[in-house]
């Protein structure tokens, strides 16, 4: 049995990734929104969980969870043996030297939505997650069928804090320096993370894999479980 720290994304319960894991993987699940309760910055949030997760094992993260996993590897290298990311990016927002990020105006709309109608904002996010799928309604049904947590005031604050991480993180140097200790899956029809990220980062090649016909939800990528299995072996070899 292989232990893997599995980090979910923003706005979707981390347990949703469990069906994608290869046989024989025992996940230790982290959820950014719960990590962010009481922690506005990612580094302090990670410090609070590192003593509670096994050391020397690989981390797997989807979307924001991929950035969390890469930060853990950068800041706590002795505790993270390797990282696999799914539909993640080193920088979520666009910049003059990073045209493959989300437009600032669109992101501000999300942050404002968190203040006015959290449920509607989560619904909008799920729609973006499914956009580009061959069966977007099916993806949305799968997401809505998940056991969503109660939207308590504490959890909503965690959602807001972890959403801010997306605006702040710029890990482009760290992704380059990770070398063979990291593998990244991108999807060609992803409405949130561009499939052009590897080229923009200059990181194309064996460290990155593009599922051309898949959306932001990794279950839509054909053979994703097999790819994860191989990637986990590569980052820990």
C-alpha cells in the first residue's frame, strides 16, 4: 500500500479525487478551504498540517491543490518525495509576461461573488469545471452528487482565504527547479487552466502530459488513473 497526500482544489470536496487514484494507493486527504481556516497565507496553513501528514511520501494535487502540493515541496522538501499535479498552473492570474492566466476582471467577479452569494459562486465554478467536456451536464451531475460540506461561516471564510491564494501565488521558478521530482497533467479543453501553460513556462516534454480532449475535471481525461500511477512512480524513483 502506497501512501499519497492528496490535495483537493478550490470549491470541490477533496474526497472527489479518491476514485481517480490507482489501486493500492492510500490517500491522506487535504482540502484547501479547511486548511485556510484561520490562515490567510498558504505557508502558515502548510506549517499547521505538515506535522499531521506522513513525511517522505509523494503529494498529488488537483487545480489549486497542485499549487499547494508544489509549495509544500518547495518549503518542506525533506517531507515531500515528489509531486503530481492535475489541471494546475504555477500562476493562476494573467500578467504582462503570463498571457495564459485568468483575466483579472473575471477573478474579481469570483471574489465579489463570495461576498454576495456563495452557493451561486460555487455553481458558477462547477459550470467552468465542466466546460469543454464532451458531457458537461454529466460532469456537473457528478460534482453536485458529491457530499458537499455545510456552508458554515467558518468554511466560507476558508473558501475566501484559499481563493486569495490563487491571486497571490506565482510559482514559475519553483516549477522549473522541481526537475524530475514533479509531473504535470494538463487538459486541452480546460476553461480554467490553459493547455498552453507548459509551452508558456518552457516546461513541455516528459514532465508534462496533455489530455487534448478533456476539461478541468481530471476524470474526463482518458486513462487518467494509469497516468497518475506512472507519474507517482516517476517522481519517487
